[in-house]
């Protein structure tokens, strides 16, 4: 069974035509991989389907805009993986 | 259709919130300056306007799902296929169903049918945002009334 990171890295590689080898846990989806907000909707859709969750993109965006969080917390892939794991765990609770 | 107002939908036939789908209908006008150019001597409903009809139909579904609290905006069109021509005077049915209700976006699968045969279809992504201002929301409500959007709980909801 692949890890959460592997799953989202594969999704990003396929959705955005980015070489899989260049996608690292430390990669920032926006700053390092150059994924824009529209492409991220495709990624979010694929993640939602793959994990049976609903990524709270609007909440995250609001928190960043309000200065309560940084984009690193949600868009560095190892952090995104952790957030997804939390959402999956919360769903099963 | 009121092409001059970019209103591609004449009437909402049914909104089913339980199944998250909608049906609308629209009649292509017999005359329009659009047909003078598309094409001279062979008037056709432009494919981009058929996409717009699918987007507007999807939009009314999202407006209903969000109880007129939020506004859908077209963000992406995928896998659009045009299978046959639509000509002036023809009445088409437009259908859309919700594929995914994400956070701040939604994805629908939509189609246009003519005599129950598929004319075109596509997968449509819409961003779901707050109304930018009260004027727009009020105007949307006026348009909603024109196309038969119920302000009460829609049928089958």
C-alpha cells in the first residue's frame, strides 16, 4: 500500500505533467512545482476521490489570507500529506 | 435563448437536489447576427455557446444546492465533444449532474440533447464563491425568476 505522499505525488505528476522524480516531500506545490490555483482544483478533486475526503481548501485559504497560517503548512507536500492523514482519521473516528 | 443577454437557458424543467441533477431547455433563435458570421449561408449554433448553455445549466444546479448563498463561476471545461450540428429554431434539452462538491469548487457532467440524442457533452468545473456584491445577487435572482427557478425548495429536493 503506497503512502499518502506517494499517492499525492503520483496525482500531481499525472495531473500537471510534472516528472515524478522532481516531486519531493519538501516540495512546495505552488512555489517549487509551479502549480496554480486552477490546476490545484484538479489535484484536490483527485485527492478527494482517492481518500474519500473533502480538502478544506476554502478554510485553508482563509487562514493564509488572515495570517493565521502559512502556505507551507498546507502546500509543502509532507505537510499536505499529514493534513490528509488527519482528515482520513477524522472521517473514520 | 436571449443571445444578446448571453442567457442561454429559457427554462428550468426540473431540479432534483436529492440526485443532484438538473434539466433545462432552450430554443435557438431563428435569427441572430451571430448566424450571419457562423456561417454565411449555413447558420449553426456555435459550439462555444453550447458549452455556455451547459455551464449555465450547471450553474443553476449549484445555485440551488447552495441555496442562492453562493455563486458559481466557470473555471474549466474538459472532454468537450460536439457530435452533431444545432441550427436556428431547434429546441434543445440541457442536463447536468453533480460529479463532485468540493471546497470552493464543483464538478459537473453536462450534456445537450436534441430529440433525446446527445449533441454535445463535457465535464465542467466551477468555482463556488461568495457573490461579489449585492447587485449581482439581486440581478441573478431576477434572471432566476425569468427561467423558472423556484425560490422555494426546488422540486424533488
